[in-house]
C-alpha cells in the first residue's frame, strides 16, 4: 500500500514550486486502480478512468501505463486521451446534450460512443445505420449518492434517456437498424451502498433481452471516497460480489456473456491529490478567526459549489495547539473553504494542505479576478516533477485581441 505524502514532502514541494500548488501522488492512483482489478479479478470487467476528474496529460499517460482505459465527456477530452497515447478502442465517449457534430467527430476518431438522447440516436441511425456500433445511456430514475447536486440518475436529472421512453428507443433502433453494442447507466457520485448498483442492474436486465447484439453493460462510476476521519469508501469487494451474483441470477438470453464496464474518476485520483496554499492574513472578527489564504474558489470551487468537505492541516505547525478557524480565500466573492474548523495554530505565512484534492480541483479552476491558475506537480517514485507551470501575466492576455 502506498504511503500518503508526508508533511515534510509537501512542504518541500511548496518551497520548490511555490504556492498554491496541486500535488498528485502517482502510486496512490495505481493503488486505487489495483483495488478495482483485484476485486473484479474473476469477472470480465473493464475499467475506464473518468477523465473529467483530472485531465493533465501526464496523469492520463500514467493511467494508461497502469492498464486502465479512459472515459471522456467531451470531444476535447477524447482528443487529449488520444494525444496521451490511448488507442481509440480504449477510449469511451459518453455524450451529454451535445451537438450531433461532436458525436460524428467521435465516430470519425474511432472511439466507443454512448448516446444520451433520442434526438441524437435518431440522427446517428439515419446517417450511419448499422455501420458503427454505439451504446445507449439510459436514465434509471434511481436517486442515489450523498449529494443531490451530483446525483445523475433520478427522475429530474438531465442525463440519459429516461427508461419510461424505452419504447421510443426500440422504435428508433428498429427503424434505423442501429447496432447497439452496450447499455449505460450512471446514478451519481458518492455512492457507498453497493445495492444501488444492483438496482441499476435490475433495471438493465428488463431491457437487455431486446438487444441481440449487446456486448457490454456500463454501470458508470460514482464510488465513494473517504473525506473525514471515520469515513469509509465504497466496499469494492462487496460490490464485486453483488455484481457477480446479480449477473448469475439473470443470465443473458442465448447465454452470450456480457462484459461489465465501470467509469471511476474520483475514486482513482481524489486521494492522490493535495492542494497546498499559504496563509496571507489572520483576521479576528468577534469570536471568529479568519485564516485568509492565497487561493480561492478560482482554484478549488468544490466546497462552494456543492458543499464538499476537505480535511485541512497546518504543514508548518503540525504540533501546535488546536484553535478554531474559518478558512477563506482571497477572491472578491464569498469563498469559504471551511467554517469553525479545528486546526493546529495558524500563523501568517504557514502552509495549509487540503486533502482529497485530486478530483475536480484544478479541473474546475479558472482565472476569476484575473488571478493565475496554480502549478501542478506529480510525485512518482519519490521524485516531484512539474507537470504544469503556474500562469504568468501573459497567459491572461493570450487569447485576447487588442483592438484600436
């Protein structure tokens, strides 16, 4: 099992590369991937890394090197994956409310495609018929996960074709002689109950018999990772057992074995990521002590966007007495990272680390307030390497056209 990066390692990287800085521990990614491989060792399961969590090309190349495939949510993610060296047959593109031209482009690149709307399914069928296989993303109408803002399978969600429109799907497939290779569902994120996946499988088994050319079922991702002390992650071993049992109880008509696909993103990279910042100022206001850091929601928006929790520690004074702080950013908006959080005594200039920063951290960053995006560093075999330089002023003007 890989060790977490130590306070001294994180401090050394902060001093070498400056702050704020995202740091990714390669071996932790490999460890998470191996958990999945070990749990599903006796099943025909394929793992696609949901690259929307973190798309730095060096991370993509590393994930390719450990054997994973890649799942993409945009045509540019597809192109990044191909640029990183993934073969087209290792790339899955799951569309979401996009223009048909983007699906056409994915088809021309030769990757797997999941289509998420009746409209685009019909357009694809009329243009390509049976010549190119596709998957269909269905919305199972299952409410799952720990946060409604990132739940995607319920009956109010925009994602996928609602299962109650299944008859229209069949009519479209028959009318256009579509080659349906797979069925896809994804219920959300932060799913710790393995039975949620079983419910999804139950929905699929009502549908599977209608597709004679089916080769895979895609159960999406959404595995939970621990954030707070005492949190648990999805029990992958239990999940594997339940998935195996579910498929054993529902043999595919004709006894044709179906491959199972999963698309974990956060599960692979969240715990591998650290975000190190520096304290600019301490400000007392009544009973509240604000620790203002040199970052904001322009670098890490998750706490503000969907109330995510990130454990925060003081790298510079780890053995100091605990005090209660509200950690805030330097953006001209409300950007509170943590309220009334017990942290070892903070002094101006101290380094603070945010844990579980590998997924949707840098990926959601921006230049709001014309501030620079941070650097990214990857630690592999104990060596820290810069994989994205920090913005400089010229980057703010890079695509602007100055007119007279």
